């Protein structure tokens, strides 16, 4: 088996160095001109070997590049038989752990989207044959009008409230159809029962909203029976929904579990939307869902 180019050069460098040392120690009986001649030849060999070795090393660094998908790579000369050519060697890729984890997460998300698409295929195949009433029934069945409180598309970090009683009653517990669990009472409850308390969502960008669905607190006689809605592009400049120049008061729930839908007079375009309780039973407690703007004329229940 042949030797690595860089190793050969290093051997030549070592040999040349030894020659210089030996020649410098020759007896004084040798003629000065002869010693200078020998040392000159050796120096030439040394210089050529140095530049060849440096060039070989640079070639390896240039040719030994990371493959697509790798953040880190290192040269792995291995066996001479595994060379790609004279100065290029196989590459050992070392992927960053975080990148690997991110790729796995993206794969799972893609698989989730593919699964959802497969579930939606029957819906789209039926759309051509459905009447208006049939389409409305279809949208209700698959909750296509819901904006993401129930499904979790709206994340916990996008749900806000003026106050909450404790972590068991936090604002992100206010998802439609949420139930009691070991760490949750199944709804949002305010810290105080005073006008001015609110719960709302930051969509992250302007969205169209047609209405809101509310429920009370599961297993407890607590619910919001009247409320106002405010929305806008900036949290400090929200406007209440009005009708005939007056702030609308929507009729909410009268029990713990029944869903009540209130459609707005017109589609709202807003990034921030808030629900302000005006009347309640025992405690301000509720669960809710927001309805897509394209469902203005569809009852999503």
C-alpha cells in the first residue's frame, strides 16, 4: 500500500534535516567547497519538500469540504484505497445535535400535515356535490370555522388575560371544550370579579374574525352571561364592537357546558381581540373559541 502524500513529504523533510545535521558535523578534513555543495543540495531538497508538504495539506483542506446537510466535517484519510483521487479523501460528517433534532421535528410536522391532508381529502371530494346547507353541516362537523383555541393552533403564549386566579385557572385553560384534569380546572377564572377584567388572543398578525363561541367552567356553576368584544391592531388602541353607535353587549352562557355562538354584525379585522365580562354567575369563568371571517354566514355549532 502506498503512503499518504503528506506523510511522504514529512519523511523527506526529516531526512533533509538529518542530512544538514550530519554534513555540518563532517570532519574538517573535508574540503569546504565539498561540504557547501552537499549542504546546498540538501537545502534544495528540504525547501522542495517543505513546499510540497504545505501544498498537499492545503489541497486536502480545500477538497475536504462538508457534504450538504452537515454543519461540521473533518478529513479522514483512511486507507489509500479509499481515496477519491490523489489529494482528496472521504469525508466524515458530524451533524450538530440541535440541527438533527430540528430535522426530526420538521419531519414529524410534515407527517402531521400529510395525515391532516389525507383526512381532508374526503371533504374536498364532496364539496362539488354539496348544497349550501350540506356545506354548512360539513364545516360544523370538521370544525373548519374554528381559529385554533380548541385545536391548539393558537398557542398558550398567544393567550392573555388581565388577571387569573392561579395557575390552575390560567388564561390558557380557556380553550373550548377543555376539561378538568390533575393540573387544570378546565377554564379561565379571573382574580377578581370586577368590570374591566378581560381575556384575549394575539394572533401575531391581522386576521378576520366572524364571531365567538363561549362556554362556562366545567363541573362548576360558573359562567359569563354578558360580555363585550374589543379588537384592533395595537393592544393600547382597541375598539369595542358597536351597533347603532353603542357598544354591543353579547348574551353569553346560562350553564357550565352549553356552547353559545355570537356572530358579529360584520367581520372584524384585528390582531388583538379581547372579551370583557359584564355579567357572570358566581365567578368570571369561561372557555371560548374564535370563528374565521369566512364563516360569517355559517353557524359553526
